[in-house]
């Protein structure tokens, strides 16, 4: 899912996302949309889909990760979280109930239950108490979700989130609890926050053996092309990450043969396309030398081209993964692709 935190995938308009990148779903963020433009404006527009001109599914994160990242300006308790806006310092409160209400107003097709994303590393007692609080918040969120109705004439799905830090027993308990809620899909949170990749894979594998196979599994905030391929092999279905656009804006291009730092001088006289066999028009239309020139000249078009290319590559990669799963040769293809996409050119 391309990340459109504030209702915009940075530098890319919705027609581009649909026609060239062929994104099926995008992600928005409850915390940021709540603060700006605010639920009042979004409701007046008829929901986020109409506000941003996007007629395909949207998923919204609950804001739990953003609240976690505001550790210096938030206070957490059993009832919810009070925090200061990073924009103007104003005080606000998120509870499991208000987070459901905000996401009802936003109108996302898939909404996330409010949770606490634990830091890494964290001690066992903190992780245990945090997991229990997340489960309590989930119960309250589900009750409120069931007692409220969507606002724009279509249904919404609520996904709970597995937590438990890096402790296997807590992850097992959390995954079992989330499974018992019988939601339409389930998320795995609290990973890709600084722990080694091997730990992330181990815990993802553990959780995926518990979460039901016939419902989507969403690994939140992951990751590199290699991370995504390895996690698909473990049973994950859905991903989001800012990496394609954020790294693209900084000159990193992900390609089928490896990673390019387009700012390097080695590309100054390389007039070959970014991705000769790529599916996007930018892959064939623009040379590496030209894109490097745009970055050197600090022209915003360079970041736009890089972002379109990276998103197109990510969507191509998961599309190819699906094809190879259906063909029955995914494991062999995955091992080869992990080596290729991790190589620095």
C-alpha cells in the first residue's frame, strides 16, 4: 500500500497512482488527518475518498505508532493517551472509542484498532503490560465499532493488531487473543522498529502460524524489497512502507537488478533508461543521467520520477510474487530475487 499519510502520496496525484502505478489501495493516517485538515472538513467533503479524489480502497492506521513516536509530549494511561500536537502544541486525547469515531469520519475501508507500539528494546514487564492494555483497548474498540455505523453508505472493516515486543510467549498470547476476535483481517504491529531483521522474521513466522490463513495478514511498516519477499514467504499478505517514496526523494532507486544511488557520479554519463524492462513510463522515458541531473539541480521532478519508479517497482514485485505463488515456484524465485534486489549497483 503506497503511504498517503495526510491524504497525499507525496508528489504523486491520484491519476498517476491508478493509471501508471496501478495501486489498488493506499494508506492514510488517523493522527495526521485528525489534526489537519480535521474530521470536520473531511466530513463536509463526504469522506476522505471524495476529498482526495480516490475511488479505490483506503486503509487508515489508528495513530498508535505516531503517538508512540511522540514519547516526549504524550501521557499514556489505561483510559487512553493524551498528547500535544506536533503542529501547534495543542492538547488532544485518543481513546479506543474516539479513534473508531475519527476513522468513521475519515471513511477508510479498513480501519485499525488503537494499540500501543512498544519501543525496541523494552523490558518484559513493560511489554506484558502494554500488550494487556492493547487487548483491553481492542475490546473497547470492537464494542464501540459494533455500536456505531459507517457514515458514507459502505461498510468498514476493523483490524486488530498483534503486539508483544520481541518476546515469543507474549507474541503467541497476543496472536491467539487477536484470532479469537474473529475480525475480517489481522495486523502484526510493533516490528520494524529497530530490531534485527532475523528477529522480525522469527516473530512474523511465529505469529503467522497462529493467525488464520483465510484472512488477510498485514505486517505494518515493512519494508525493504527483501523484507517484503521474506515476509510473503512466511505468510504475510499486506504491507505498507514510506520507503519507496521517502528513499526515492533522497535519490535511492529500487530496481529489478539492485539498488541505485542516483546521486553518485557514476551515473552522470549513463544515458540508459532507469529500468529498461520496467512497466512504468518513467522507467523507459528518462535516463539515469537525466534523473541524476535533476537531483543535482535540486529540481522537484527528480523526486517525483524516483517516487513513481519506486512505487511501480514495489507493485511489480508483489505482483510477480503472486504469479510465482500461483505457479508453485515462489520459494526458488524468491531466493534469487532477494539477492538481486538487495545488490547495490
